[in-house]
């Protein structure tokens, strides 16, 4: 697995090393370098109050798992039926093994979904906390102006606030 190293644009000091992927990072995009002390914006980090919480990475992972379950189940079923018709006993065993693997995938997916359901309240509570912190940061006009230079949604909200809009656009708070 390849890792991505993100560095301070001023002194090139690495501030985070992570696995690349489509997973969205939420939080404060204003970074203060631990070496040179200068501020800069990490455009890969999204403000929850502007973007809300939507993780396409998790949705895609779930879709891939569902497709794998259907694919292995279908292949196992075809092999099993073909081997019963042609009386190839080796193929019957092979079909049973593939079907067993599919049942294993299904059981793991159901277990993961049950765990996610159990943790749902904790996840929502944490997202609400992050959203509230983000909303509070965005009330600081200096912060919002700086963010507006690198984020089009922040720029949109800033223009709404400066034009006197009483209810500027923010993402929905997680419920």
C-alpha cells in the first residue's frame, strides 16, 4: 500500500502521513506547522458545517461487498447446478466451497451492519460535536475570509453573510 505524505508548503515538514483513498476527512482545514509555525490550509479537509457528512468511500465499500456476495453466490450456484447435471463430483465440492465462501461474506457483512447500527448513536453524537465546532469556527469572519480563498462553499457563505443574508447556507446538522 502506498502512503501519502502531506507537507507544510513553507518548510516542507511532513504533518500527516496517511493511506490515500476516497475517504473524506472532516475537521478544521487550518493547519499550523509544528516546525515553522506558519498557518496554511489543507484543502483535503472539509468543514462539516459547509459540507455535511457524506462518506462515498463507505458507500462504495458496501456496494463492492454486495456485488462480491452476489457474484460469488451466482458463480457457486452455476457451478453447483452444472456439476449436479453433469455428475462431476469434484465440481460439486468446488461449488459447495464457493457457496460456503459466499455465506461467509454474507455473515461478515451482516455482522458489520449490526455493529454499525449499534454504533449509530455514538457516530451521530460525534458528528454533531464536529458540526457544532465547525459552525462556531465559521462564525469568526477572519477565519471564514481565509477559508473562502481556498474553498468555494466558504466563499459562497461569506458572500451571503456580507450581502446581509439572514440565513446563509450551511449543511444540515446530523440528526
